[in-house]
């Protein structure tokens, strides 16, 4: 079956230029939106849709996709919101959503034992954190767990208790602390791994991609891609590692970064 997005993807592939940034990997919470439960800026989404349409015909304009810890249904929705047609990363690199084919893939690292360990991880975390009221899980996750502290705890406490609870699953699951939540991830999986997988799928080199992120947990992407940027609300560690720091916060900062990237491409165009 041919989906309507396939011509845009084909156009983007034909418009690639070796010396230019052709892909922007955009985090959602803290970048595309101010964060969980925050209103969406529809004017920004319309602008991103316009940029994605231009990217299918203009080599100096990069295509925009998502790299997030959010689960597949949310990533599918937000890909539609930005007019995306390039593969998007869900659950911190655990999988790819391919919108032109309407297909979801798990990362090859997620073999049988790691998948089987997920139910054990969920049970251990529930017993140690969720049932006692120390954390709330983000719904809809397939192979990872996002834990948000409650009024009865702190993010540091959630991280500490989660690490202790998951000791029986060492080698299968690990814990990563973000700005607003604690992530429980399959061993070997993080956003940098997902970004490298996506580059291979799109046949791009690291210098042809730019990451936009705000959290220290996103720094693995900066290690994989040649360029990194952050909005003004990015964490200090991210700003220190970024090639460009936008003057504005979240989605407005994302527009600043895209303007910077397009101007950089134009200056490098033959």
C-alpha cells in the first residue's frame, strides 16, 4: 500500500546534498512543547509543517523528525502535527515509527530476553515506587517506563529507589535521570543509539543531521550527530555541549534554531 507521504519522502531523498544538514531530530517535551500537559503552539506546528514541505524540494531546508521518550501513539500524533514523513524515534531509541509506511519497528537490540524482562521491571517498579505513591508512570509505554515523582517524593529519590529495585535485572534494564522524570530503559538503548539507527536507515552521515534537545539525558544524541542545539530553557550541560543556543524558550527557540540551520545550509550551498 502506498501512503500519501511517500512522494514527500522520495522528494526529500532526491534533494539531499552531501555538505548540508538534511535531518533535524527534535525532542518533544521542553523543545517542541514546554513540557508535559502544556498547551501546543499551533502557529509553531504550522511553521514546522511548512518547513517539512520545503525540505522535500529544497536541499538547503532540512526535514524535521522526532526523537523522544514518548510512546508510539503520541509520536504518531505529533509526527502528523509537524507534517512529518521521515522516521521518528520513540521510547528513547527503543523503536522507529515510519510514517510513509505506517509501520512501527523495535530496535534490533531488543531481543527476546530484554522484552521478557520488561514485565519483571514493571512489577519491581510498581512494588517499590508506584504502589507506595512515590511515582506515577507515563501511560502507553511498550518496553520502557517513565516515572514522575509525586508530592511525597523527589526526582532524586525516585532515581535512587528505582536503581535499587531493578538490581535483580542488571544487564537487562538501566535507569536514566531526566529533567522531569526518571527513565527505566532496556540495557544498551538510549536516544543516541536510536539516532545512529535512524542515520543508517536514511543513509545519512553524522554531519548531515542536527539534534535539538534540552535535557542532560539527551546528550547521547550530541555524541552521535555532528551538530547539536538547544532552546534557551536547555539545561546547563546541554548548553555547554551545543553548537547553538537559541535566545528563546521551547518551541519558539526551536524556530530560532531552524532559522540558524537553514541559514547555515544556505551559506554552505554550492
